[in-house]
């Protein structure tokens, strides 16, 4: 099959004009808020791209749709788009320019992430989905890398350490430009995976990779907050606060909302454990503002909510706000029980008792 660029060179003026029109519509649809209106716009892009047989725009439109549908928990429709989209990428991937093709191949992670976040999705359903990925992984190295990551991600959530370590090693040792070790995305995800079973190893990883990380400033700040939070949880809250304070003092007020959006509540709380709350240090007031902002925005419909709400509980209980602390602890324990019931063990409930609430 001709490459995308060969197709561009061979286009008639009429088809090139249509390509530019559909591309503009695709860009506009991608900038819309997720929901039915965006879905309709993307469907129009897909149909227009199909009419002129441009795989790149067809796959791109479906990629946005699948992610949006799974984020909105419309799983059935998401899967109806997902399977043929992955088939399209596998069959006609040569017509999709890199790095878009690589990005599309990681689309497999969107359904998994959404299903893991919903404890009402049975474990058997998730395992069946992973079985589909395993079949796909036999045909392409990139698919095998993503399958290894998917398995490691799933087992980090279920608390099955041996299986996690096996699949994590396969993923971490694979050669992949998408998962480049110095990308902020890879650094952040790797740290989160390692932290589940070995916080010290996660800390070592973040210390090793953060000095050479590549990414936009907001992503780099997210990694640094995660590093400070992890350091605090590993027994050095004073040094964690020192590093976190320096970061806050270097930030502009306009950058703070993005930090709340990207950083985990858990990290924002833990990084500031040793903050002198009664001082007039402006960094302390900023740290408290960030925690309060994160608390107001805290989502409860994700697996991350288990430890994020546990961190909020600990924060309030240690500062003497028993009512707020007890309320958040109840939420954390309820979330843990829900995920444990789906996973078939007591991993998250035990984790709360031993890691978060053992001395409260």
C-alpha cells in the first residue's frame, strides 16, 4: 500500500481540497468538550474520511471517539468502535504516518483504563479483553509491548505481585520509542506502577529519571510533585517538603490550576506533610490552597480515588479535623471494598490499614 505521503503527492486538486476540509473539521472536533456533540462531529469526520479513503483521519476520528466513550462509561459503543479501529490500524498501518500510528496502537489502553476504574466491570470481562490484546500481540512488536504494559497495569491494580513483576519486566525491557525512558509520561507511569509494591524502588526510579526527563513544563512539575510525595511516604517528609517548597516558590499563580489538574491528590498531600502550617511562609499557604483545590475536585469514580481519599483523610485527621478525616476515611474504605470485591481479594483494604491508617 502507498504511504500517506505518497497518497498526498498523488491527490488531485479536488481531493486535496477535500482532505484539507476534513482535516480542519477533525482539528475542530478534537478541541470540543467530550460528549454527544463531539461524538457526532467525529462521526461526520470519519464518514467524510472514509469517502475519500484516508485511513489516517478515519483512525484518528475513531481514536477520539473511543477514548470519549470509555471516559463516559459507554462501554458497549466504545468496544463497537474499538475492535474495527484496531483491525484498520493493523491492516493499513503503513498508510498512517508515525508517530500517529504508534499513538493509535496505544489506544488499546483506553478501554482497559476505563474498565479498571469501574469496580462494577467484572474481572472476567477485563480478562477477556486482555485475551483479545494477547491475540493482537502475536502479530506486531508494538502490540506485544502494549500488551505487556496492559498486563502489568492490571496486576498492579489487583495486587498480584508475581504476575505484575513478570509483565513489568517484559514491558520495561522492550524497545519502544513511544515508551522512551526519559519521557515524562513513561517516568510518571513507571513510578506509579513500582510504588504499588515497592515505594523505595519507585523513589529510586524517580530520582534517577527526573533530572533528564523530556516533556512540557506542566508534565515535569507533575513528576517533581510525585517525587516529593513518594520521598515523604518513604520516610523523609522534611526533605520532601524542602523540594516541594522550592518548586512552589518557582511557580506562577497562573500555573497552579494545571498542577491541581495533573498531580494526584495523594502527591499534593504527602509532599506537604512536613509543612509548618502555622507559619506565614507563602509556600505553605500555596500548598494548603492546592490541597483544598484538589479536595474540591476529587473524583470518586476511579481506582486512584482509594489512596487519594485516604491521603485526604490522613491530612485532616493529623490536623485535628476529625469530621472531615472520618468522612474521607469512610469513602476510602468503601472504595477499597468495592474494588476488592471485583478483584477477588483484600489487597486495597489491607493497603489502607497498613499504609495509611495504621497509626491513626
